[in-house]
């Protein structure tokens, strides 16, 4: 790409902007002030159209709220966002980041690929971006340049997913427990007790029946009704909380997902000698430290899971970052090439229209032959413009190419 071509393409890309906040500086409560729901975006899209903004979408998740668009300045997007969320301008600028041009483009590439996620390699973000874009398309605020830009971003994200290990391995405590259990011989014949039926306990139960379909799972909770409802929805066993000691002693694996402020699983709940694995997934720990001293009991807490599994997973993912960045660089260059070619599109359409207009002025024939001649003239115009498109991409003397277009067309005539 020549210096002139780069300058013209850069003028287009400089209008691509992003403004937002994320988990790096803003806490959950602050991020919630900037949340935009579907109804809010509908009004935002309407205001964007009124302001002459043809392309805009908002990515609003628990970890970030970002507004992307092609605008005269990034401040246009900031004003749109602030008009439709609960936060004020002062709060926004305390936590915000504003980017435009290639900086904004690289930010979107990194977000879509999981490089900018709170958990490195989190691939769920791509689906969230696509939903946001689909919503924007439904409201008519995704123009052709934005659509093509996103296409390059999505291609890069997919390539990173398939060709690197950036998203491989578990990064959740609930699934880390599954990896630990997979190492147990004959796990499907074991009895597993889950204590705690809240959101986290429910995830654990669902993972158990998904990955170990033959295992016997029992759930209990301090509120029996909650555990009973979870057992019914998952097709597992339920026991009342008053039978906790009996259930613990009859289980091969005990998974604790309670959120009490002090230990609820005590040494007297266990019998010595029996081999048992106890996974304490609670914060703070809900298994009494003395349980580790009982013969045959292996207690693994959240910190140990993080060290043994999660830290290793993240280390492997960090090693994949250079590969991901190389893929992004490749698709960035592909995007720049497309942008260079795209600037000729309007010229080509104009010249095609002019050639067809020229033919219409010269059309003097009977009505019976008019349709056939119109078809021939249209085909000649298409061939001439197609050749012009190729020459514009491959030859430097741009002004001469338009003269050659006329010559080519006249020769075909």
C-alpha cells in the first residue's frame, strides 16, 4: 500500500471509535450503572440515526460496557451512551477509555478473541458480541463498512479458537472439581454428596450428571425446599439437612458449596478409616481444618484447586498469546487491504452508471431490438468496469485507468 493509499484508508478507519469501561478499573456496582438493555439500545439506535451515525452497537456484559461505531468523533458515542444509561459524565470519565482508528480496531480484535477478558481466553465474549451486533442490525445501524470490519474480527477470533490453545482447559472452580474427579478410578461407581444448593451448588450438580452419567449424586441444603427442587430438576437424590452426618459417612466424595461464615462440616461428621475425598469449594472455607487430620480423609480447598489446576491452565493460555497476536496481525493486514480496495467501489458504481447512460443516449433502434441491445450494453459496461477494478488494484497510474476505461469500452462497442 502506497503512502497516499494508506492516508486515504486511514481517514476512513479514523472514524471507527470505541468508548467504554470494564473490570480493570470499575467494580461491579459501577459497571452496572452503564448497563444498556435491549429496550435502551432501541432508543439509542434511533438517536444515532438522527445524529447521522450509520453504524453503532453496544457490548454490555457483567464485565464491560462498550459502545462501538463509525462517528465524527468518539465523543458522539460517549454522549449516546451516557444519554441511555444511569451513570453521569463525571463517573464515566473517571473509569473510561476512549479509542479511535487502529487502536479501536485492535481493541475489538482483542476483546473478541478473549485476550482482553477478565479470564484470559474466555470465548463466551464472542457470542455476546454477535448478539449485540445482531440487535444493531435489527435496528438498521450496521453499515457495510462496519459489517465487513466485524467479519474480519470474527474470522480472527474463530482462527484463534481453532488454531491455538488460548481457550483450552478449565478456568472455573466448579469445572475444576470435575477435572479432579475424572482422575478417580471407577468414579461412576462412587457415591457423591453435594452440600449446598445455591447457584454454585446447582452448577456443580449439573456438571456431575453431564460428565458422570452413571454416578449416584445426592444433594442437601440448609433449606430443604431448595435442595428438593434442585434434585427434582436434575434427576438426582435429595436428603434432608438433618441427615447430614449419615449422608457424609455413606459418601465416597463430599463436595461442599455452602457459604456460611464458619465451618459447617466438622470432624464428628466423619468416621475414621474410610477413604473419602472432600472438596471444599466454599469461600470462606466451610470444612473444619481438623478434618484433614482424620485418617483416610483428603481435603482439597479452593486455594489448592486454583494452584493445582487453574494456575496451570492460565499459564498454558499465556503461552498461546503470541500465536493469537500473530493471527490478529494477519487479519489486520487483510482488513487494510480490503479497505484500500473498498474506496474504489463508489467510483466504479459511478462509472458503470455513466457508461450505461452514454449508451442510452446513443440508442436509436426499433422497439423489437431495444431489449437485446440494452442487455449487450449492460454486459459491456460490466466488463469494462471489472477490468477497471483490476487495474486500480494492480497499477499505480490511477488517473490513466479511467481514460483506459473509456478506451476499453469504446473498443468493445
